[in-house]
């Protein structure tokens, strides 16, 4: 027989292991990293080759107002944050949905296994 105290400890560890990811927190974290990355890449590109935008200038097709210039770097920071936030939020949503569906399926399967031979004992 198992100790009730160890059962509580195991239940607490499982609760932590399957805890949902905070969508807004992950969105903000990914958004800050993406925005800072686009900002710094723009400034580094300006410092190394101020005359040519290269492939980085193609982001102006997707991000309204962005250009490879000192004025376009803050715009890139904003669009990088928005894009990263949406990507991080969606990633956390998909992870939470996957874990929830998996736990539900496993729990349902275990409950059906427990009651499988119920009618045989009546």
C-alpha cells in the first residue's frame, strides 16, 4: 500500500508538469525578443552597409512603414513585437490544447478500463 503523503507529492508534481502555459506571458516574451531582434538587425545592417537594404528591405512589403533606415528600426521593433506576440500566444494555445486533449483521452481510457467488466459482476 502506498503512503498518502507520497500520493499527494506525486499529484503535486503532476499538476506542475501539466500546468497550462500562460498565453499572454509567452506572447510578450516572444514579442520582445522578435522586436529586439528586428530592431538590432536593422541597425547592424545600417552600420555595415548603409547604401543597400538587401533582402531585409523586403520586410517592408509585409510590415507597413518599415524600411532599412534609422527611422524604420522603431517601426520594425513594433511590428516584430506584434508578430512575435501573436506567434507566442498561438504557440501556447496549441500546446495547452494538445496537453488538455491528451490528458482527457488518457483519463477517459483509464476510466473505461476500470469499468470494462462492470456488467460481468452483476
